[in-house]
C-alpha cells in the first residue's frame, strides 16, 4: 500500500536525487574521457562495471523526471481545488441570503467572516512557494543535463572517430592480406616452371615469407577487429547515456514550460481574489521572493496576464506534458471550452474552470 503523498518529502527527495545524478553523470563523463584516452586498456570486465553505472544513471534520471512530473501534477490538482474553493465563497450562501432579508450589513459581515476564515490566499501563496521550489529543482537538473550532455557527446564523438580510424586500418589490413596471398599464389605457380633448382628454392622461400607476412597481418587484423567490436559495445553504452540526457533535458523543458503557464494561472486566481478587496487578502508577491518563477510574476506585476491569452498556451503546454508523461495525464473537464477564469463576474455557484487537456 502506497504511503500518503507528502509534497515536501517528495520535493526533498527530488533535490537529493538531483545531487546524486550530478555525481553519477560526472563519473560517467569521466569514464568516457578515460576511454577516449586509454580505450585499448579497458577490458570486458570493466565494461560490466561501467554498464551497471551507466544503466543506473539512466534509471535514476527517469525516476527523477517522473517524480518532478508528479509534483507538477499535484500542484495542478491543488490549483483546481483552490480555484473551486475561492469561487465558492465569492457568492452568498443560503444562510447569508436569509440574513440579508433583515440586514444587508449583517449579511456582508457574515460573508466577510466566512471569507477570512477560508485561508485561500495563504494557500495561493503556498502554491507559489511550492511552484518556485519545484521550478528551481527542474531548472537545476536541466542545467546539469545540458552541461553533461555536451561533455558526454563531445567524448562520444572522439571515441567514435577513434573506432572509425580503427575500421579504416582493418580495411587496409584486409587489402594487404589479399595482396600478400595473391603474390604468394603467383610465386607458387612459377616454381618448377622457370630457372634452376636454386631459383625454385629462392621462390619457395619468397612464397613462405609472403605467407608468413599474410599470417602476421591477419593476426593484427583479428586483434583490431576484436578491439573494434569491444569499442562498439562501449560506444553503444555511451550513446544510451547521451540519448538519456538529451531526453531528460527535453522532459525538463516540457516541465518548465508547464510550470510557467500554471504559475500564470495561479497568479490569475490570486488576482481574482485580491480584486474582491477583502481586508487582509493581499500578500506580498514579487520576483525577488520567487526567483525561479520570476518571469510570470514580472508579467503579473505589470498587469500583462490575460486569461484569454493564457487559454491556448495552457492547452499546448498540457498537450506536450501529456505526450512526455502519459502516466500523469489528467482527464479533461466536461466544461472545457469556457474561459480559464472569470474575474469580472460573481456567481452563486463555482465558476472558475481551468482547461485541462
């Protein structure tokens, strides 16, 4: 049975995994560089050891991106809940309406007390704190992925180039073997046809020398072929590492994009809350307090967030997220197609609807 989800615990686990992956990636990249310098000295036994390390990195990287995707989804779910709770108290309850029949002043006092008792603003700020922390972890691993992808790819290119030159040497050796064998066969055919017995013995000695040279070159070709095959196994391992980093950077890009859009959505919800002019409803929100999500907050501070413009980008970001993290795809809402958030009307029923794809 799975333990109850704890956002802070999972976030801390993600941070720890980022640092672990930083160290693992460094070990992998260092080995690629070592192999590029001393590939001939690395045997198959070392391959088994390094294969375990590289595969562990790939598996841990996938675990991290899935963990980050889960955190993003949890924040999305919490956003929907806060939005619903916010809209539920923007209207009047049946009891408040009843009181309003006798005293509108008492009705609004009751309404204000209920609104103040609902810690929606605090929850919104907590969402922004969690969004900033999660975005920071995503950005941190994305930077690690980009840096080590460049280093790993550079080392891989060097190793591939070394193997290409080795393959060229193998081709040259095979041509040399055919040439020596052909000359030995020609010399053998001349023995007994021309010259004296002494000449025949000289040609036989020449034939044997040619066959010996062909045998020596064949041994060298066999050793180079085995070395080439061994290098190919390492190259495939390095390619898996580089491809995994590239994939993880792409997943971080999708997560970062979704976090930006979702943060804008949360800020719009906050804007809808503070527009009610409820005393004590405002909390300090600035780019300095939330550096990882400074971009959306700067737009918010300039009043440049528009719900209608957010709708299409939200759909696109959710679609990309779903394509990369299908296991975390959310079911679309029945009311999809309406505005993301209505900041101009106060309804007696929940009106805030957030499009999900």
